[in-house]
C-alpha cells in the first residue's frame, strides 16, 4: 500500500511562515513551508528536541498545498491580500533593578547588557485572511499515530508563529492520494465561500519553479535544513 496523504486545513486571521528572516525583520513566505508543517506535526505529537529520526522519515515524502482567498477578497480572488506589519519593541519598559524583569531584556551572548540598553525594534509580517489546504504524505505505518495526535494535540497548534491560532480543525481526513485530498479541500472551501488562488507542488513541473531551504533535518537549538524545489501554479494552470 502506498503512503497516504493527510489533509491539513490551515486557516486563521493571521499566519506567518518564516523562511529567510532576521531578528529585526520577521518576514513571511506567501505559503506554509515544509519545516513549518512538520513543526506543527511535532507539536501535535509533543515531540521536542532534534527529532532527526522522525524528520528523516518525512523529508523525502510529498507535500502539496492549495491557497484560498475569500470570494469577496479586495482586488479580486487572484490578488494577494496585503501583509500586516506589526511593530514590536522587545525588552522595553522593564526595571533593570528587578531580578525577574531584567530576564526579559535582551543581552549579548555573554549575558552582558547590549549596546543601546538592550531594547530591540522588530518588524513582523503576517498573512491575512488566507486558508491553505495541505496534502502531507506520511509513512503508511505511522498515519494512525499522526491522525490521533492532530485530533488531540499534546501542545498547542499554531500557524507558523505562536500568536497565529487556527480557527478551524487542522486535521480534515486521510486519503490514498493528493487528488482525493484536494477534492475534499475544495468542498470545504466552497462551504466557507473561498476560491482557489494558486497551488504549490513539490518538485519541478510546468510553472514558476523556486528553491526553498525548508526541509528540516534537525530541530532544536541547532536547526539544520536542506533545499527543496517547488512549482507554483496560478489558478487555472494545468499540471504537467
């Protein structure tokens, strides 16, 4: 029996899928990364630390997704909704004389006071009012474990960042192939008044091909990734 696909529905007011960010500017990719989706799965399992063995079993399996806009999206359904930019002051307003409050003030790697008093300005970007149907291929013998974890997660699930809470059940079914998974996703999207905007396929197909460094090999403090080629197909384009 071939490896099945889990259908994950990622929907919320805000999502943020970091790909190439720095502390002062937290960007978001236009769609979920593979590392973000597998991180969500690890949260459901309560799997902390490096998780190298688990990630090795999932690294080469397929991941496809469809992005949906509301039917009444500004500018039309084919237009990308504007990003939300949130300005943060990290470490400001704390009493340096209080031993507990001082723990909240950023410091150097040596634990010393940073230049400029320790306060850091950051800009954080978020996707707005977008939904994604993700078809995640998993090892056939482990699908039941993943399904149970997604139905009753050990840790909270979030859409890229912990501030981004899903507003719909994430797990939406297990299917023999991605085509069947996306048929169910289209039914859910129609019920919710959403229309397809584009698809992202793993591998090289006819369409816009890009390289992402988003296949996690190791989580934990010393994260490691490798590249993945994906193809972006706008709504209406055929798969070759």
